[in-house]
């Protein structure tokens, strides 16, 4: 594990620092004073602060609301809240443009358009919408691990209202989870690229990541290359300074030390009317933030030309026919193979780290894996280019290395959480009963871990399938991924074709996600084998 982390994370970062020192120390002042650099850094920091302020409270409120067992349509609402995770972030940004921008869906049907959607405000809103599911998941896990239903019930019995219970009991118990969510959202927003590139770059709203992209892909000035390295290192410093101490301090507090109680009296609302209002509010939020943009994206892909009313009389499949080319099919196949390879390797690596971090000196390995997750994709891409570009530049293999470095935590965290819940005595009992190590591992460990392993593989596969930040910097002739094809089409202004490509990519993600979700539910419902049925042959 140490060798893998060294090759894909530590060595690229060291090479970046060395290159910045050797190449940029002589003209550091000129690089730092380049026009627009300070504005890009300021934009990124302000964007991260604003998104954190919006997404974390929003995710926490959703977690608290969806905790109610009597909420009408609760399962569908859960799927809707997590849907942005399955929609590529650049597709979400582009779909907002098609829904609310000029000549968009609402403009064509209602004559209403958001003039400032391409700019800082639009970027902030859409990045926050994209970050809400992450904040929701962290808050929901915090509720499951730290909630005290008996205290909440006692407070209500003593006459406290719902707001008082929320303020005095629920939120204080959620403190570590909300702090962890705030750190994750802040650092990940600093490294976000696709939405600012699609929605902000055309109007001159630059961030650190979009400036790195512009320096590496559009400039031949040596100073631009040094600036890209320095900006990438700046993001590294912020990530390390913020995340490493937080992971050490908050990590143990976020681990469940008891089985979360499910108390219907604490989670039920008492009356159906408040539940209906909550359902209506969440449904309206999901309709405006995800539903309508996706409908607008499909309508744009089907409409003959921009500006025409998206009615059936103007529908055509020409945009879909135009994008089904040999080159795009090759890019799609390449993306699928890269995602398949990355997910399969990462599940093995994640399981190894989950086992290693339970040793005396293994905690730092888990922290390092977490740092690779929050390091911006632009930073990892630059480091890999400097380290391995001479041998692997413009190939699919360097993209695979980037996926392994970036997505390692996606495999590690679900598996590590499942390992925490394994009964500690069953493995020893099976060995005492005569089971071989392999049989004990297969029957006692792997079966309870199966849902977590499938979930980890699925998350890694789907994320790699639509990853665009690192791919856009690392691809070369004949190695572009399908997400890069979509991004390049958007930058060329091909509205109909970009919408068609975005629809196809989203469908390709939703289909396996639905299948794997069904498989995970079947694994969860499958009865665990009794200790008497352990095979000892």
C-alpha cells in the first residue's frame, strides 16, 4: 500500500515541488504578478465559502427531514436527493444553462430567463446543488451514529417544540458530522472545475482550476506552466493544512461505537400534515434543481434548433444521429474500460487499506488516502504529467493512474465502515472450529462485506466513467474519454449535439447505477449464514 501511495501521490507531489523550485524560483515575482492570478485565487476561496454556507445546512436539513419514518414518498425523495451524485457535474451545469439561461427552456415556454446564470452567482448555486448530496450523506451518517432518540422524545414530552429539540439536542450531537461535511465541501469546492468552466469561464469568471486548465491547454508561455504548478501546489497546501488535522481529530468521533437505535417515536412526526408539507418542499427543491434542468437538457437534444419551441412538432433525432460516430464510440469504450479497471483495482486497494489502518501504524495510511480524495484533480493531473509524462503522456494509462490516485478514498471509506461493524468474535470462532483462513475469510468476512464491496465498486466505476477534470488535462490524440468529448463539444458551442451527448452519458450512468442499487438491496435482504453452516472443509 505504501508503494502504491508513493507512486501515484507522494512522488508526483515531490516532483511538482522540485519543478516549481528549479524552474520558478528565478522569476517567481513575475509569475505571481501575472494579470488575473489574484482574482482567480480570490474567486475560488469566496466560492468555497459560499458553497459551504449553502450546501452544509441544506444537506443537514434534508438528513433531519428524511429521517422521519412517516414521511410520504420518503424512498423516492431519498433517490431524488442522491440523484445529483449520478449526474456528471458538468452535465448538471450545462443542463441549468439550457433550463434557465437565455434561449433556454423557461425562456422558450414562459419568456423567463436568468440573465446572471453564466457568472459567479450561477456557478455558486449549481456547485452548491452538486455538493448538497455529500453534505446530506455525512449528516445522515452522523445521525445514525450519534443521534439520541430517547433524549429527543424526553424533550418533546417535557413540552419542547421541534425547533427547540433541533437546536438544543439534534444539532449539537451532529456537530462533528457537520464540521466534517464543512471541511469536505470547502476543500472539494476549491478543486471543482467542470461547473466553473462551463458556466463561469465564458463570462470571464476564473477560478484556480479553470486557470490551471487554461494555462496547460491553451498557453505556450513557460511562465504559464510555472503558474499552473504553483496554483496546484497552493491547492495542495490548503488541502493538507485543513484536512489532515481534521481527519485525525474528527475521524474517531465519526466512527460508530454503538448500534444506532431506530426509535419510531423519535423519528415519526406525530401528524401527517407536517410530513406532507416537508414532502412538498423537498419535491419542489428537487424539481427546480434537478428535474427541470434534466428535462430541459432532453428537450434541447430533441429540438431541431436553438430558439425553437421545445414542442413535439419541432422534435428530431438528428442530434443523436450526429453524435453517434466511430470516434465517439471509441471514446465511450475507452471510458468504460478505464472505469472498469479503476473500480476493480480500487476495491482491492481500499480493502487493503481498511485492514492496514487497524494496525498500530496504519492510521496515517487512511489519512493519506483521504488526502488523495480532497486533492484537486488538476493538482494530481499536473503532478502525474511532470512525473510520468515522458513515458505515459497522452496515453490512457496515465489517466488510469489519475483515477486510482483520486478515487482511492471512494473505495476505502465504505469498506472501512463495513469492517467496523463486523462481529469481532466470529472470525476467531470459525478458525477454532477448524475452518481454514481462506474459508473463514470467504464465509465470515466477505459475505457481510458484500454490500459495501459492491457499493464501493459502483461508486468508483460511475465516478471514473464521467470524470473530466483530470481527463481533460491528461488525454492526447486517441486517448480522449467520453466526458472530454462532451466538454469539448460544449466549448465549441454545439448546443444540440452537446445536449445529446450529455443525455447519452447520463443514461449510461443511471442504467448500471439502478442495476447495482437493486443488487445491493438484494444483498442487504439476504439472510446472514448461521455459525452452524460454516464450511470447514
